[in-house]
C-alpha cells in the first residue's frame, strides 16, 4: 500500500476513535450519580483552631 494512504487511514481511525470515546464518556457521565460533598468536623482540628 501507499504510505500516504496508510497515514490517511491511521488518521481517520484515530478521529473515529476520539469521537467514539467522547460519546461514550458523555453517556457514562449522564448515568453517574451526582456526588455531594460532606463536611466533616473533627474535634482535634477544632481544638487546634481555638488555640491560635
């Protein structure tokens, strides 16, 4: 095969792979539950803040 044809095919397959992975990641992100941060206050850290 011609070298330019091989490079062109590699670029095409690369672009197809990038498009497919972006679509897959977008669909997975929609299914993922939204995480909510939880505030945890430890007694020793509160004591250290009062000492300052």
